[in-house]
């Protein structure tokens, strides 16, 4: 039996892949592929990546022992595990969470090495999707603004917290070194994107009969449009409970998805020329080597950072007052609905109960399972 580790990177269609695999887990199992999830999972095992990053080794070892044993018991040909947060665990769980790390690469080495030890008894293939660093940076910055409670600073400040996140070559070097017997498959997200899920099924899982699978109707976890990104960043500077911040984030996402007149992403960028030049100077040559080594020199990989100079993208204009007022009115209307007010109250109540009576965690665990199943359905239908 082979274990396939899908390790991201972030913002390369991971949510769509994970939603598909979770939704179709029983059908996949009938074709010899077991999609492994932890008890706390919605659609991935990013919680296991967090356990690794925070040194909770017993939880990680127990997860892999149980899931590998179950896959073998079912006589599957493949155990597929997906967690984009396995990429740059130091960056996403420490540096970007304001946890000081003295040596990024030493820390990352320890995390990946421990993961390798957990899987030393099985055949492993690692799959990693990459996109050009400037696009990747904009995407994860957008995600951090969008989430709750949400990042408050500029993209330049965000980059300077942890520039190592963009160093694909060094990360790949670590994975190659610490998983010496594993197959490392690197994919260009731009090449895979038009038929992302089907290419994964055929090329990596050897599944050709796709007739019974249920596919997402729309892309999942899409980025905020520029005006809504600027407005959400303003909201991120306001004091809110986590419950309110979660609901507010959902409202802004919904408004952004429904907006049809905002500036198109193509032709614009959030990244200043100075920052873009720094990224190009740091990683352009690295990318050239990466494409030759891992992608057979494919010129369609779209990882050539020198294209940034050719594209000559404009900086997004600032949020205009009239546009800000329009978004604020839309936001306030949805924020004051009985549904939003009630959800915040319920979430705050549950949090207080869990703090006062930890024993109730078991009850709410099953409520979360039901809620997560509904969330998967809404994501698949494009309404979450």
C-alpha cells in the first residue's frame, strides 16, 4: 500500500480537491483509495500539521498508526492524506502567528523529519502544487485578510514577517532530503488548474471511471475581490469577539462573491514594484532550476518570475469613499439580520459553556460533525 501526501501549497485548489475527496470518500474506497481524515477534520488534516508544529507528537503518531492500520485492513491500494499546512509549518503556525522562531529552516527540518519518521514503514509519494511566487503571495495575503479575526497590515509587512514561505527550492530540498525513499511529484498549478480534479484522479490515483463522482459546482474558498479586501482589512482593525469576526468574514465573502462590477484581478497587483523586484531577484533563478529538475523544463509551468516585468501590472487603486459607503451599507444590512445576530449569540454561548463546563466538549463534537457535513454541501454548491 502506498501513502500519498498532498502537501499543498496553499491556494492551489486544495479546498476543491479536499471537498471532492471527502464528498466521494466511499466511492473512492470502493476503487481502492482511502481518503484519510482525523476525528477533528472537516475535509483535510491540517489539524495534524498543527500538532506537528506545536510538538504534540503522541496525537500525530496515534493518527498515523490508526489510519494506516485501517487502510491496510480495507486492503486499499492507496491512502491519500491532504494537508496544505504541511507546507511551511514553521511559517503558517509560528512566524505568521507572531511566534518568534530563531532559525526557520532548522525548525522546518525538525517538523518534516518527525513526519518522515511517522511514515518510515510505508511507501510514500509526496505531491506538491506550485504557482508563481508573486501570485502565491497575493493569494495567501488575501486569505489572511479574509479569515477571522483577520490580518491587519499591508502586503509588504506580511511578506517581511516570513519571506521564507516563498522559497520553493529550499522547501523542496528539505522534503527530498528528509524523505529519501519517497517519490516527490511537483505540479504546476496553472497547468493542472483547468481540469484539476480529473487530472488528480487519472494521473495520481489511477482512477478512470469517474461517472459516479459528485463534483463541486464552483471553485471553493475563492479570494476576496479588491474593494472587499480593502473593506475587510478595515474591519480587521475593529474589536470583535471571535464569533462575531467569523460571521463578519462570512458576510464579506458572500458580498464579494455576489459582486459583478468590481475591478478584475487581471492586469492589477497588490505588490509594489520594490517588493516585486525583491521577489524576482531572490527566486527567479531558483525557479528556473526547479522547473528543469521537477517539471522536465516545461515552458507552460508559468513559474518564470521574469514575466512580472513583461506583464507590467498596475497597483490596485485605493478604495474610493463612494465604494466604501456602498459596501458598508450592504454589510450593515446583512450584519443586522436576525440570522446573523442569532448565530453570533449562539456561538458566544457555546464558547462560554465549553469554558465553564469542559465535559460538554463531547456533546458539541457531534454538533460540529453535523455542521461540518452541511458546510461541505454548501461549499460544493457554491453557497458557503
